[in-house]
C-alpha cells in the first residue's frame, strides 16, 4: 500500500504495475484510510478518488504522453528524490546504495529523458505534472526575463568599501 503526495499518472501507474494493492494521497480522510486498509487486508485493491480520476484521464489520452514512462521503478524513485532537491549522498543513504551508483542512475535518467541536469529534469517534472507548478509560498517567485536578456545583477559593497 502506498501513501504519497504524488497522484500523477506516470508515477501512480508505475507503482500499481509494480504490485501495490492500495494507492492513497495525503489528502485522504481517516475514514478513507480505514476503508483502504480493510479492502487491502481482504486481498482487494483500493485506489483513492483523486488517483483514479488521474489514471482515467491518463488512460484515455486526455493527458499528454509522459517521457517518464520510459523510466524503470528505481529510476523513477531516484528522479523523484532528485527533483525534490535530495543530493546523491542523501539518496544513496536513503536507498542503501553508493553515491556513485546514484549518479549512474541520474545520468541514465538524463540520457533517457534527453535533459542535461537536475534543473532541466525539475522543469520537465513540473511540465508533466509530477511536481506542482505553484510557488510553495516559502520562496519569492522567480523574476521573469526574456531569453537573451541579461539578468540585473546587483553588486553589494563590503564593509571595506563604505
């Protein structure tokens, strides 16, 4: 059974294909959690409404095809950790792997998705609905800038320049 904040079809479809009996998001009620546990206990599957709707949209072509479908389960797991700002060392500790192995997975992910780094991977995850588009409120919004336009760099003077 999986309880997660990710309800998007590429991720949920992979988890269900891998054999999960239940799939819930963190938005569920205690009653829905109870219903899921009972159903899974008796050998049935349970998918919360939010995920079921997303899977239906995805299955019938309403959602654009995701390049993330090409990732293995482990690659998907590492990709989610990377786009959530985990370092290779943190991922390695969490998954009982070496940092070198994690980096091998990262570069394989970059190659499969035709991106050149963590930032491009994060943008792709946002574009395909794996990460939320809205600002979390903790960070100021990024300034909008037209391509080719230089960024306004503000120089600060140290104490010796005052």
